[in-house]
């Protein structure tokens, strides 16, 4: 069962066709996907910028992240659900788009970056939580995240343009 | 009113800049990419400031200090959005002229920009900290609604 077969299967489902051909649902989902970026990526970068040691240096890292978390999670819930629906409706066109694969790769890398951060340097957060400039490994995680968000948004926009 | 504006929109589209962007596929696409990056950065800062005015985030930091720290990022995002948006508009001004979503976007933008630099800026100033919370919250809410209105109608241009 190849990836091509799975994408073809998704593309041929009646739900995929209905979504693709819908007059109002598709534009609404696409609009929500784009506008929810402000809530998901637009907010989470403030945590990434703090990790990088660029902003809000007088605030502990936890004081930046904890209050933002519910809003960031809500934002990502909307972005991911609408993004998955868009993918579902256009699976075969995604398959043929290099930008889709670039975006998918960067999303995986973003997930790995977050997992590495949680499993390593975050474990010792109590030691550097209040430091204006976090340790090198935390700054690195912040910069990697910022770079990947820019790449993911750029690839997503290009993908939509050439579909 | 829009009928009277038609010659101006036609003139903008026929400028050398308009022609140039239309004929180079990559300029248009890259302008779209940086437009979206600018929007994400700018709307993100508006949301952080609104959440601060609602006392939901960064409560240990003063409103004026928070606004000052957000400012360079906010203005960079807005600048990037406005410059790329102008390029995109120039390349298809006539299409925008006849597009009802663009009409609403223009209206929201004409309201959001002055609101940003008068009302919102004034409630985040250090000497205005005595303002009742309801005034701060309402100002934040109106700013968010106006800017998200610009974004939603902007995205809708494509579908009309």
C-alpha cells in the first residue's frame, strides 16, 4: 500500500469530492485556515522569541508561555483541523506539489524540535526560567522554531498558489 | 462613489509597476508570501496587546511597557503587509475595483489604521493607566475586530 495509493484513495472519497466542489464550505475553511495563523503562529512566536532571548527579557520564560498557552492551543486546533480538511479535499493535487512535501517535512521537523526541547533543556527550566538570555540549547530551539514557521507559511502560500 | 474612482484604478493598473508585477509570476507570488508573513506577525502583536489589555497575559509587566516592546515587531509586520499589499493591489487594481470583498476590506482598513494610531495607542500610554478596565477592553476588542475584518475580507477577494 503505497503513499500514492493512500492519497488516491482519499481523493476519491465522496467527502473529498463534496468538499472540493462545495461553493461555500471550501472558501470558509480556507479563510479560517489563513486567519487562524494569527492566533496559532502569531502568538507562539512570542514564546519562541523569548526563548531566543530577543524579547520580554525581564519576564520569566514561564510567565510568557503559560498565559499564552490556551490561546496558542486553540489557534493550532483551528489551523490543524482546517488544514487537514483542505488536504483531504485536494489530496492528489498535494501529492504532485513540491511545496506540499516541503511543508510536510518542515512540520515534522517542527514537531521534532518541540519534542527535543521538552525532553532535554526544558527539564532544567527551573534553573534558567528567569534568565534574560536562556542557555544556548533553548535559544537554538527558539530560533529553529521561528525559522520553520516562516518556511511553513511560505511553503503553504506557494502551494496554494500553484495548486 | 466607486464609479467615479474607476479611472484612477485603471491608471494604477496601467503604471509600469503594475505591468511589471503582472508579467513576472515570481514577483506576485513572493509578494503574496511576504504579505501573509507580515499579516501573521502584525495580527499576532495585535492579539498579544489585546490579551494584555484584557489582563490575560504578561500581568506582571505594565501595559505601556508591553506596548513599547511590541511596537518594533508590530510596525515591521504592518510595514511588510502594507508594502506587499500595495504591490499586489497595483497589479490588479481594476479587479479590486469591481470586487465587493475589496470594498469592505478598504472600508475596514480605513477604519483600522486611524483607530490603531489614535485610540489604541492612547489607551496603552503610560499616563493613561487610570482608565477604567472597560475602556481598555473595548478598545482592544474593536482593534482586533477591525484588523481581523481587514484580513477576512482580504482573503475573500480571491473568491469573488
